[in-house]
């Protein structure tokens, strides 16, 4: 066998080994998401005529998928007018891709004496024990931030024994200071880790022995080197991770593309899990066409049978908005 052939064969085998390593289902960094993202049908996802729709969070209940999202009328500006007009709705589909059918308003305006009287936004749905727990951000237009101009946003939750309600909201926020973008991981023992940010995109981790609280801040500056937002907190490969929006592009090199961070204990020493983006701003369709999104944000995950099966993002094409699940193939195993 010639030296040239041996060299060629060695190169082929090395490339094959590299490809197999690249396809390792136990690889959980941003690239693990990016290379699994599949195209979607044009009529999929959740949108509503006459409304801006944002912040989709999906949970499977029986043989249906329930999607919780924020909406506000198109007569009010996108995105800033969510601060005064957003409410949380529920939609359902037999297919995680959708299309989803609107069912009901879950959390809307309520008595002006409450902390969340004006809006509900940023839904993040979980089932904890026998209770559905819907984390969200709310505000009261009469309770202003220290700058005296904008309503203070704060994180709380609502509970129900049924996915169809009725939903009971907490009387006070679980985080009393400016807070939004709640992301929750529930430990096997029922304790909770809560990731959120403030108006300056400073990121916090709080813990509670149970979802009712109390929530105690354990880290008040998760990632001081960059501006991040729109989190989903999960555990994979024995480590805590969150997927987020890289607001100014300091991690991925691209503004508002997706990034993944990792920590051993879910509290300290967070760092980027690779530099590859988890998603970009190109939405690919099954007919071969593409959409270059004006904004693609608020990544959330559908986890089924120990694997991440769908990435859900909020899409703005310059005219309309909707919540778009995209399948991951193969599903991204959470491992041990």
C-alpha cells in the first residue's frame, strides 16, 4: 500500500472521526442546538390577527401541547407598549409545531391595588408536583421605577390544578425589586432555581426550598462581561445551563443571536458553553425558502422524555410577530 494512499486513508478516517465526534448527542453547547435546528412549515407556530404575540412557553398535557404567550393589541406599538397592555393567553395544538388555536386569556388586568394590575408578560410554565405553576413578569402602571418614568416590572407566579384554570395569582411578587425574564429550574426535591434580570440586564440567581418561596438571591451578577436577556434554565450533562439572547453580540459575535452558558452548581462560575451560536436570525421553511427575522428572541425549550425536542423563539418580521417552535433533530438528550 502506497504512502500516498495511507496518507489519504488517514485523512478520511480522521475526518470521519471528527464528524462522529461532532454528532455526539452528549454535546450540549450552542452548536449542539444550531446544527439540530430543522425547517418548519409556513403555517406553523402561534399568531393572532390584530395582536402582537410574544414569549411562547410550551408544556405537554395529555395528548395536547399548551402554549402560553404574551399578547397586546396591534393598535399599540411593538415592542414598547407591552409595558401597558400585555396579557398572557393560552393556545393549544395536537402537534408541537402547531398551528396553535387560541383558547383563553389566562392573566389579564386586575384590581389596581395589586402589583400586577396593569400587565402580565414573560410566561414560563412548569408542572411542579400536581400543580401547574406559571411564572411571569407583571407591573402596575402606578408603581414606578426609581427613575420615575416607567412602571416597575417584577416577577411572580400563578397556580392551578388544571391547565385550563382557574389560576390563582400571588398577592405579592416573589422578587420585590425590578425583575423580568423569569426562567425556572425545578430540582428533583421540589426546590427551585430562578434566573432573572433587571432593567440594566444584570442577571441574578435566586433559590427557594419550594415554588411558594421564599426566594433568596444567591448570585447578583451572573455574567458581568456582557448584556444578556431572555433566559431558559435547564440541566444537561450533569451541569446547569441556560440558553439566552446575546443582546450586544459579545459572546456569539452577533447581536441578539442565541448563546448557551454553563455552571457546575447553577449559581456561580457561569461561563459561555462554547462560542457557537445556538440560533441565528434565519428561519428556514420546509418549502426551501428562508426568512431573515428583524428580531428573534426569548428562546424557550420543550423537553419531552429526557430530551430537548423543540426550541421556541419569538419572531418579528417587520410587520407581524408570532411564537415559532422549531424541531431539533435528533432531540438533544439531557443525559445524566
